[in-house]
């Protein structure tokens, strides 16, 4: 699926393109599943036209899971048949995205697929997982015995952040709508409902306030729930820019971080919540579902 101009889901169209070429340190991956992310919609709409070179047609999609079909001569990490996941974001937008039968991927963007996950589940791990891991581990440095408050805890990034923090021995409180409270309890978090008085509700659970706060929701929640944090709390956000004393988290591909996520998954300590799957030819419908925000869990395109 490609787009030949900026726009919404309506600009996506099927296309027959040549098989991607590979170089010495790239491999050809036959894609089995590709997860959607809000960034896909933003880029397709032209939101970063002033920051990224774009050459139409563009194949969108950064998160993939698939099988190596042809390794490069300088890629000893993988062989034909290796099952991999990848965060294939490029510095240029062109025909290298994941909504395709095959993608040529730099080996630095790939790691082995968790053996405990299906291709569908594994495709939802790279971007959301890296964002959550880098927020919890690097930005906030959440430690055993601390309390982490996650705003938007049932979302794609939030739910993974909950699990990563729990794996580090932290206590986790998560804000979410009522419909997701049982899901958060199943993960091991303590749910609190969004809305008026959320800071007081958190203080009822943690009188001294949360040691660390991760905002994956935005919409001014950090200001509205400021009372929930301890006076010296470490605060990070992936959704709200411009606040003082708040660490802004942007994900980046890091082989070691993505490998750590694979190890957590294989230890049964990290699961990806899948909300809906669509075949490749219905990618536009999948984007509409993502934009509507009504699906609880990752939206994945299945291919082949």
C-alpha cells in the first residue's frame, strides 16, 4: 500500500512495485505483520514535511515482523528463515515501509522475534515497546520498591510501560477509563479512573505521592493531576511538550533496548495487547480505526 500525496486514509492505494534491493548490510524481509502507530497518520498527513525528505510514492509503516528471505553478505546476525521484528524508520520517506510484502531493512533495525509471540503480536512491540522502555528505564530510571504512576496505562505505550516497571520490581498505578480497569489489574497495576480528583485518588493509594510519573495521554493530565506526584518526583511525557521539569521522551531504535524487550517477552513478563487485525488491502480501514481511537490495543495489518 502506498500514498502518492499527503492526506488521510483515502490517499492509500495498492501498488505493484519492484522487489526492494538490498546492500551488504541489509536483508530482505518478507513481512508477515505490520503494526500501525499514530506517527504513521501524522507523517502521511504531511506533519513532518519540513523535517523529512519525502519521495512519492511512500510505503508507510515502521513496525514489522517477518522472515528473512535474503540476507546481505555482511549480515552474520541473520540467515534465510530467521524470524525477526524491526523498527524500520528511515531518515527519508520513500518505498521502504512495512505495509508491503517485502522490505529491505538495515540489520541495525532488526532483532530476533520473540519465540513466545505470534507475528501479529510481535509486530506491535518495536515502536511502542522502545518508547515505553526508554521512558521507564532510561528517562525515569524506575527502581525496585518505587511507585510509578502511568497516565494512559491501558494504551499501546502505557500498557508496556506498566509491565516493564513491574518487571523491575516497582509498584504501578495506572490511570485509565473504567472499561480498562480489569485489564490493568490483570497486568498487576492498580487502576485509577481519569477525571476530577485523580490526584487525590492516587494519594489515597500512595500518601507520599508517586516517585515517578509517565504521561502517555497528554491533554493536560500532568497539570490536572500534579498532586499525584511526590514533591521530588521524576516526570516524563511522550504526549505533552512545553512543560518545565518534564522529561520529553522520543523513541529511537536501539538494538540492545529492543533485545531487552524480546527477553522480557520470552520470560512471559511482557505481552502486546492486540485490538484488531486487518488484511493489507484494508489498510485504509485500519487507519480509520486508529484515528477514531475506539480500539483497545494495537491495530495490526496481516500480510501473506
